[in-house]
């Protein structure tokens, strides 16, 4: 399938120039997965790390220090930080600058996970306007020449919408670009992303680039989002699960060539084995790498005719030899299945939002937030 479109201007974030951004996903966007996405893209784009907790970074937590390790071929290096304390966020940003740990910093104000929101972080934080401003001011001041961007949601729920205020604060505090996931915290990943909100944000903050996020399952979706909203670029998360080659499609769409990859199962199996191999090398243990890869199996095989018994066998493999052997038992000549480009990953909603006590009483009262609310581990 080929979709021709005029070449689109490349988004510029500081010194980097990506046509598309890989959204941080806990347990997914580690160095091995970023490597695959970057290779398929032709090294064009911005591939962001898993969420890094600022407290864990400044304390040099062992797991966190592994998560911020970038392959020598990764450029630009992009780190997403999570924090609720301006001082700790500032220290983390200064550490990144002083030790040359990254070329770009993204701040997480979009995570809807209860263990994050119950501490006032992630998508809960923009409700507290002064706290958001203080964090952004500290981060931008400490970042120097490094571009600082933010990723956020529409708000906590339909009665507590924050994205327009947050976008204006971001502009006033010198943030380079903003990304909006067109859902509230209460929606989690359910329902349909509100692309109209992305359009309204673009109109509200014309001074800086606005990136759209939500329900981009194909390159055609990305082009349509940009046409309908006027956004400057796209952030892709769940759409690339089990499909790192989607970034090749996206780059082609942005450059106007329109070529779309539809790999047969044989090519998919090759990528699966390479993904598992890279994980083992990154972790330093082949078996642990294959075990970590198990979560990806269903995403890679979505739509292919693979029996339930074989799927179960693939989901309990513990060595590359075992994984490779089982993949060879599949009907590898199967073409890319119809409908496999659709939604994948989490799609259910969760209307219960876990927040600190009294969080919604006053958007300007930040007295209940302190450094103690920082998470001490990274990765979401």
C-alpha cells in the first residue's frame, strides 16, 4: 500500500530535527527497542527513554543509571524526567547537563498510572498551576542550551481540564515544545483521543511547536492528525508496539514518498529474534533478555494465524535457541494480515483517578507537595 503526500516540514526542537517522536513507555522504550525504531527510521526522529525519576537520578539509583545509558549510535539522546519537587528536578537537569547525559529533556506531565498520580505527579500535576510553573522555571534555568519539552494530557477529568493553562505556562517559562495526549487522566487509554483539543492548543500557543499524541496507528493517521489539527509533529506510543518499522512508514510519510512496510511473518520473526537478542545484550543475560521479550510476543504476532498452543509456548521461552526454534515452526510465508495496523496495547479506560487527599480543592494551593512525594525508582 502506498499513500502519496507532499513532503512535510521537519519539526525543529532546539538543535534536533525529528519528524516524529517515540513516546516514552515503561518497560518498552529501553535502549534495545529504541535501536530497532531508530534503524527502521533511518536515524530520523526523536526516540525518548523510559521515564526517569529525578530523585532516583540524583541519587544514582543502579536501575536508573542503566536506563539512561545510550548506545554510541543514538543521536540525539533524549531523556524523559518525572518529578514533583522543583529543587530535585533542577538538580536532575543540572546533572544531565554537567555530565553530558543527554541532548534533550522531556518532562512527564502525562502519566495516568495511580502510583504516580497519587503523589501528585504525572497528569495530576498541571492542576497545581504554581507548582507546574516552578518546575518548568527550574528545569529551563538549569538546562542551559538543552531544549526542554513537556508531555501532558487534557486534564484530570472533564471537570478539571488543564491543558490550555499548562500550555501558556510552558510558553512563559521558556519550554521549547509541548506534546498533548488528547485524553484525560480518567480516560487512561480508553475511548477516542480528542484531536480537537490538539487543534485548540496549537491555536492557544502559536509561539512554540505543538505535537499531537493519541490514536496514531499508521502513517496515514499521522498525516491526518497534522491536517486536521495543524500540529507540528506527532508522538507515537502504543501504535508501534510490535511494529518498530512503523517509524520507517512515518518518515516516508513526512518526506512525501509514502512507502509503507507490510512485512511477511518471516521478516517479523527476524525482528523478534533480533529484539530478544538486543535485550539480552543490554541486560547482560540472555535468559533474562528473552524473558523480558515475552511481553512483546502478542504485539508482534497480532493478526497472524498462530495457534493458541504456539502462542503459549512462545510466551514462556527462556533462551534465544528456544525462541528461534519455535519461530521456525510458524508458517513464515504468511503476508502482513489485514487489520493488523489497528489499535494495540492498552485500550481500556479507568474512570477512577487516584490523587493526594484534597488535591482538587484549590489549583493554587501546593502546600501538600514536597520532595517526599518523589518516586525513588524509574521506568514508570
